[in-house]
């Protein structure tokens, strides 16, 4: 993976916010139910990037630029054009659904799959796929992108996922399911993955995109990581729950890592009563000493971006590898004994060479990838003189 970009607005740095332990969650009105719920701050869903297609386009643009090395300004788009305009460049841009704001708009042309309507700097000519796998969509998109390269169909793939769900219909639907956090007190602290006091998640918005390249095409100093394994499983127990034993999570982690414990685990961490213990059980049984592996979950900071969650969280995992940082699990105050994993509310420095990211999707999809650190230099904020 040689390029990475977020689509959440140019005035927001999700990585810095996460490391600062800053939550973007606030109380929002639920007019359809007449009560408040938790949702990501409008500052996170930048007005200039309204809708998942716009957020995806922004993330793609940033990832394309970043694929040539750390972002610098001013930018000449012609430098990118030749890399992404030929038929050997694939596009795997996922969504979990269309934008709710367009459902009642007869004039909308984006009602179906916004990932297919993006107009990046170069006109796509290669294979195009829009995977839909609920909250695991972002990880599935990357897996499908790697497969296009491994099968010899592409030399380079732009992949990622976006979601824009801060809409009364979506909020009310999840409230009816009973999975939204109750924003009593300070809303910024109401989403608490793996905490004894967790009671649900908050809906967020965002996008993340990546550039994948065939190994022999990767320029020195541009690689965040190499994907060394992947796995997808189906565990359709209930609409919003996973197998309480955690066995699907165990199988996916074992398969994508070949049973070798990674240095870091990027978790799904929905902060619901049922899912967190199941995910934790899957991690503990996947490896001989699974409970000791450094791990983090980010939804306490960002909310749950639904179809974009896997992509956003995979981006955090790549940046953690680059910078040698275990991100905090924001709002973790008292860890539930049933969720016994190596989590912390604080940032931790660590020597990280490998990582795994697992995502769980409503309806039963579980997807995971294993990663080996690339040669990207750490951010200057984390560089050492050693």
C-alpha cells in the first residue's frame, strides 16, 4: 500500500485527533423518535464534502497524491494522471448503501452506488468493483483490490470505502435496533468500546482510500505496508450480532495471519453489549497469547462510519505501523473483564513490524487482513534519533 487518504474535510486530521484522544461524538436530535441520540460531529462531516461520493473523491485524490510520497504543496495533478488512467489500474470503491439524502430526490443520479460515480483526476479505464459488505466493506474492498493484482488483471488499484449516514432515517433505524449509545452526560464520552459501561455506538461519516501497487512497481520510501494475508467469513447469526463464541473472528484472524501473532491488532469495537465480548473471545482464542497482543479500537473517537469503518480503521492501523504507535482506545475507563484484551486509553510507543485488522459487518460478514510494515518514514512528530 503506497497511498493513503482520508475524506473528512481539509480542516480535520483524524489521525491526530485519535492520538489526542479527542472524540467527535455529540448529541444529535432524532425528530422521528423525539429523543436525542449520539452521532459524529458536523465538523467531522465537512459541509464541503457532503455525501459519500464527494468524501470518496476527496479520499481518492489524497491517496493518489500520497502514493508518490508524503503530501506536499503545490500539487500538479499531471504527475498522477499517467499512473491511474490506463486499463491496468483498477478501482474498488465500496459503499454499504447509497446516501440517504438522495433517497427521495427524483433528480439524484447517485442513488445507487456512489463509488461508481466518482470522477478522479484520471478517467478510470480499468476494472471497477463496488463491494457491499455492511460495516466490513472497507476491508473487503482492499482484499478485492489485492486479488486484482494477484490475478494479473491490474498493476495498480485504487480502493477504499465511504459512508454518509447522518440522516434522521438512518439514526432512527439504528435507535430502533437498540444499538446507539445513550448520550447522557458528556456525549463525547458515551461511546466506550470494551468498557464495562458501554451501551452502543454513534453514527459517523467519512471515507478512506488507498493505492495498491504490484511489488516491483513500488518506489522506495512510499510503502506503508505489504498485505501478507486475508480472510473473509460469513457468520449470519442475527442482523446486528456476531457469534457469541467469537469463532468467526478466530477463524478469520488465524487464516489471514497463518496463526502467527501480529504485533498490533486493529479491532472493530462497536461498543455494544453483545459484540465486544464476542470479538474479544475471538482474539483470545486465535493466538496462543492473544490477550497480550497490543490492540486498539477507534470508534470512541470517530463514531461508527458503517460502510467506511473498515477503511478508516485500516488507515489508522497503517499509520500506527508507520509511526510505531499503539493508538488509544478512547473513552476506555474500566475495561470489562469479559473483554480481556491488551487495550489502553493512552497512546503507547512500540516496535511494530506486523499488524492485523479485523472488521465485522451487520448480517454476518467478518473480514481481516494481515500487514507487514513498509519503508515509509514515521511522521516527524514520532521520528527518533536512534
